[in-house]
C-alpha cells in the first residue's frame, strides 16, 4: 500500500512510479496473461459435440415454458436475432446504472454458485429453489459470442460440454450445456445467450442439481449497502472531494479517449477473465482486466483495468461500490491538472479498507485513475485504473 508523503510533487512522483510499474508489467504479469490465453485457447479447441438443432429446440421449449416461473426463458421479451449482431456497444455510463434505468435490479452472485461466473456478468433476475437455480445475467463484453461462450470450456475439460452456435429458436444466439459429475456432486447447466428488449446481451442460466448440505445455491442478495454497526472513517473534506471528482471539468485531457472496447474487439488488447467469486464487488462491471499480477505473499493482486466510461463516472461508481461495503477512505485526492505534467495523467487516487461481508477478514487497497497520453503505446489515450487489493484476516475496527 502506498505510504502518503507530504507535498504534491512528492505524492505525484510516487503515484506515477506505482502506476508505471503496473502499466509496464513484468514477467509475472506476462505469465498471467499467457496462462489465461493458453487456457482460453484450450477451451476454444475443446471438441464439444454440436447439439442437434431439433433436439435442442425441443429442450429449450421444455425448459422454458413454465408460466409460473417469472424467471423462465419464456417469461422475458427477448428479441429475435436475424443474422449477425455486433457485440461492440458504445455507452457513456456504467452498465449497472443503465440496467437500473431499464427497470432491472442488481444482485450479487449467489453463495454456492458452482459455475465460474465472470465478474463482468451482472445478475439482474434470479430464482433459487431446492435443486434448481435460474438467473439472467446481462453484460457489456466487447467480444463475439463465439469467443466468450467458450469461457467455461477449460473449467470442464473432463466433463460433457456442448455448444449450439446456430439454435433453431431465433430468439437464441448461442446455447451451451454442461453436464458435471465431479467430486461426488452432479449438476446440469444450460446457458442461453439472448438479446433483451433493451439491446443488452444477456445469458439466461438454468442449473439443475441434487441438493445436499454440501451443495446448495442460496438466493441471491440485491446489491446494496451491507449492514454494519462500524462507523465509517472518511477524510474531513470528503464531500468537497466528491463534488470535485464528479465534474469532468476537473480533469485535463487534450483529446477524446481511445476506446479500450474497440481495442479488445479488434484483438489489439487482451482482456483477462476474472471471476465474481474471487473479488469483492467494488469495481465497474464494464471495466476490463488487461493485466494482473499476484502479490508475492499470495494475499492479493495488482491489476490494470481500462474502461470507456468517463473517468469522473468511473471514479464515482468505484466510490459508490466501496460505500456499499462501509469502506474507510483512508486517503482521497483529486489531482490538479496544473500539477500533473507527465504523460501519465493521474486524475485521482483512493486508498481504502473494509471488512468482507462474511466477517472473516478485511480488504485493503489503492486505486489510481489515469489517462496515458503516449501515442507510442498500446494504451495510448485510454482511460484506466491501476489497483492493488490485499486480504487480511484482521478486521477493520
């Protein structure tokens, strides 16, 4: 964690050094990226049997026509999909805000979820009963379905995974089914990729399993402030800093930012997959993990995330999600553009700590929001956040 120094110049030098280390990466970081790429390639090369279109259409109909289940596949007004549709959307606000405006509620990934759900998937509807879970996840991932539908394959190389890239039902873009029988537990999942009435790409997930004390998917909880009797600690001028950070006028940028989503979609940048169960819900759903390095002691990681959401909105959302955890804000600073003449335009920095929702320990971290203005790098003019997150068994008092 950064140790704050007196004097703006000293602070900036130290911040720039920390962020530059993340931006430059090292051998460990490249190994993480290479490993993830190898796993993704292995997943894409899995010889998954193609489901017979007629059988799959019959299965989809039988799985999703229960009028009494408000989360069933037939209950949502999914659009008919004619031909190819692009997975590259241009939005100017965080996806969870857009989904709420459309009438959805946002939920945390439920306890007991066996499927390795990507962090970028936002759960907007769910129903959990004994032996069955049904949920709708929406997301803004700049990859074609044929790419990210294979995400689950490398987790189940020894299991039965099937893909139907051309479902008979014209409301479905892709169907993945997985049958798992491992470690004494068996379950079946169907993942139906759809386009909802608001043009969101979503995955309707249905899991059937033999429930037991060792295997139970709990009902998902809505994303909202966690109950806490601990008084939150904030800087004395926190409200003033919030107001300052919320205005894009406080950040100097010489040109419109380049799109990291376009870079990922065009294979100019690699997006790493991180899982919802591996990280607390304090980062934007539509920020994309570009680099990740495990800390030497194994207690956490450094990460580099980039987004197309304007920096002031991205910072607001990060602080909002930290507030949900009743996080202490140990240091918060918005950088005066006049004091920041480096090509690495650090806009703001946040140092935070909070207890996890289970009472087993606490998270401590730092985040640096910046825009890199070197035209000779692949991150030129992109809006990014360098972050460090570390877990401790000691609780924040």
